[in-house]
């Protein structure tokens, strides 16, 4: 398993926000210092004896506009959060939240919304998708900050025609919008956003609402860049090929049947029933993947590997990532774990990514159910060893699941080769027009393996490092995890109609 090396943005690299927000952060301070030095030079040049013309020709010193004062206060507040200077942070929050003149709060609100939306758009350009962005803000801060980001995502999405947004991107945005207090930009104008959110009654004072926005901007400044896995909104241009893929998606009936069977396996409380359900899920998914690949080859539609990011959170994030790696490996995919942000990028072809996502989610539910059923553990001295037990349980579970999945996938591949080798010419099934008999299927699948490896190199280059294997230190946990993996439901034993 590889670990992606994410880059944290330093204080001098706040260009993503500074482009649309003069006076933000260190760049703003440096710009103001240059302006002040220029004014001093001009005053010196106009003083008596230093040049032509009287000093009064310079005129009075220019007073910063309201917008400049607001931009400066926001920038200083964000920088104070970065530097951990609470006193300075409180001073600038007061400056923003206390209204010195009519219309001040509306101007602050309008500016904060502008900066937040610029930050959302910049994060998208840096590889972040809507669901990932909202999740990351929740990991770093609190539900109030997630609500602000969700509002900004919803507002930003209103600027794009539906036809120019990838369906997967639109689905994420729709889930986020559905969780908001109202559809669309529920708060009305941007000038009223702070007042509208404060009116929800979740903050004791307006200053807390302003603080939520400032702290959210601070997190945006430190987002690492991610790989671009989906086209940005506004860039999708439907072609005949993409319309055909939309009209003929991967076999949704097959995937729906698999989901239903896995859901049944997750809900059962009886080991015997779980074992009865645990026949050939991986084998079925492998056959589905092969057929899907051959169908694309027959139609002449070129397929290239893509990527999906799957969240892996604490507790026990390392064993969970190991489980995801074993599932991905059995399905001809590669994984890269970005540990600092709790995301694993899975690289592979679409049908294989479907299999990985379905199986990992179900197997993790089954593992957690079995692990929690075992309860807490203590050593001979009464000290808790629950964490060691559960870590060992999940590591052993992942390894044993990997063995089962790899065996099932190998069997499915061998059966597909044999089936095509024994079929008469022109009757070898899906994809026969492009891939010949069984002997031709082996290099065909090998080429897809190589395409996935090449995609990983192209996406991540030399930024990858190998992660250290997770250690299992509890013998009972290891034995229990392996037993649970043997009982884990991969699919129905019965033959699934196709």
C-alpha cells in the first residue's frame, strides 16, 4: 500500500484566496507595507528643499475605504488563527462583528461569502470534490463549519448549467444541498448571509457566526492538493460516447442484486446464515468485471483507468486501510492512502471500482459487527486490552479476506478463459468481436493490469512512500478475526441468473 505525500500550504502561499481578496494574510500585509513605503517616499519627495513644489501639493493622506478595512480585518483574523494568537484574533473578530456604521455587517457578510466561495472554487481546482470537502471540514472543525461550507458549495453550484456538470459531482452536491435548511441559496442575498445564519439560533452572538466563517477560511488555506479524479463543474461537454455510456451504464441490475445480498448478510445475526450467504461474491464480481471489459472492447469504446476516493477514519484506520487494499488488489486495483486526511484513492477500471466499493463497505460492516459482538477484553491483571484485540482482529480479518477474494477472483478468471476457449468461433460470448479465445483473454487482462499501474504512476509520480505494515499483537484477536473472515458473506452460494 502506498501513502500519498500531500502538501500543506504555507502562510506565504495563500494565493488561492488572495487572488480574489485583497489584503488577505501575509501577502496583504506585505502589499500594505509597500504602499506605506511609497506614500512615505512621496511625502519625502514633496518636502521643502527636496524637490520642486511645496509639500502641500501632496494632499491629505488617503483614508482606507470600508471595503479595504473589512478585507484587512478578515486577513488579519485568518492569520491570527494560523499563528495561534488568540488576543489578536479576538480583536479582529470584534472589529468585524461590531457594527460601527450602518451597513457594516452587510458588507462584512458579502465579503466573507465572496471569499468562502472563492475558496470552494479554488479547492475544487486543487482536486477536492464536494463530499470530500464537507467531510474534511467536519474532521477538522465542527458541524457549524460544515454547514457554512455546504451553503457555499450549494451557492457555487448554482452558477453551472446541469449539462456541464459530471453526474457523480452533481450527485454529491445534491446530497449536500438536501441537508441544508432550504433548497438553493436559502439565505437570500450574500449581504444577509451572516444575519440569516445567526437567526437560525445556533449561535449566542453574531461574533460566533463570524468566527465560524473565519475559521473555515483558515482550514481552506491549509488544504493539500489532491489528484483530479472528476471533471470540474462547467467543463463537461457531452459527446456521443459519453451519452452512450450514460444511456448504457454498468449492469445496474447485477449491482443491485449484489447490494441486496450484501445488505442481507450485514443484517443477519446468525453465523450459519452468514456462512450460507458466503459463497462466491468475489467470483461473481470478477466475472462481472471481465464481461464489462469485453463488452467495452467489442463496442470499440476505449476504457481508461480512473480513481475514486474512499473515506477511512479512526478508530483503527490502519487495519481498515489494509482491508481496503486487499479488496482492491483482488479486483485488479491499486490503492494510495493519504493518511493525514483519512482518504484512500482506489485506481482501476469503473467495473472494478464498483466491486471494490461494494465489497469493502459490506465487509467492513460485517467485521465491525463481529468485532463489537466479541466485547471488551482484559488481560490477567484486569487491564484493558480491547484496542490490541480489535487491531489484531481487523488485521487478521483483512488478511484472510484477501486470501478468499484472491482465490475467488483467480477461479473466476480461469473459468472465463476456459469458457471462451471451449466456445465455438463467433459464440464465445460478450466481447468476442475484439478478443478471441481463452488464450487471448489472458494478455487482454494483463494489459488492463498494466494500464492501472501506469495510471498510478501518472497520477502520483514520485510522491509515494510505502506504509509500514500494521502489527497484530493479540492472539485471541487474530484467531477471532480470521474466524470472522471465514464466515463473512461475499455473496450467495446459489448461481445468480445473468
